[in-house]
């Protein structure tokens, strides 16, 4: 590996479909969209760790409670345009692939290999890291092992 290069990291982005859905995310095309409105320091700090090309699960909260797609970070942290408060940053993400078989929170909770996921331990956190092993497991559950 080249000096200064790091391995890709994986994340999970939660959104209420009534506010911003997977369909909305897909409609932004290759330019993607700012992931605005995060007002939690831990979630903001996770976004500050993201690099171009990092992948993330797109998770529908509320009734659906399922991972429905895969996104890619296409712009690193910058000021969140939805506020004048300089404390808040965001990244831009673009849709890569929808999941033919969404993976529900119940499926994740019932899989012992995924019991340590932040989604299980701290389900309210809107942006969170995903370990590579959990990423691969969920991709396989969704019928997309090639994404893992």
C-alpha cells in the first residue's frame, strides 16, 4: 500500500423515508447530495473521518427499519449548508446500488455475527461505522456478496 493510503471504511447513514428516501438519494445521480442536518457530535465526528470512496449503507428508519441501498462518499467533510452554525459539517454521498432484498433491523438483531454493530447497540445514532465483517455479512444477506 502507498504511504498515506488507507483501507476503505464502511458506514451506515440513517434517514426517515418521509424526509429523504432511497428514491430521493438515487435521483441525485453521480453528483450525489449533502448529508445535512446531523446535529449529534459523535455522528458529525464520524463524518469527519470519512474519505472519498468510503462506502455506506443507506438505512430507512421509522416503519421500514431496513438497509435498502449502498452509497459512496463523493465529497469529504465541509460546512453543512443547512445551518449557519460552524460546528456542523457534512459529507456528500451518491447512490451506488439498491438492494433487491433489503436487510431489516430484526434480521440484523437476530444474527449473532452482527450483535456488536452500532446499529444494534446505539440505534438512534444517525451516522455510524460498520466493521468490514458486518459489511460483508449484510451484503451477503441482501443477495449482493460482490459489494462486500
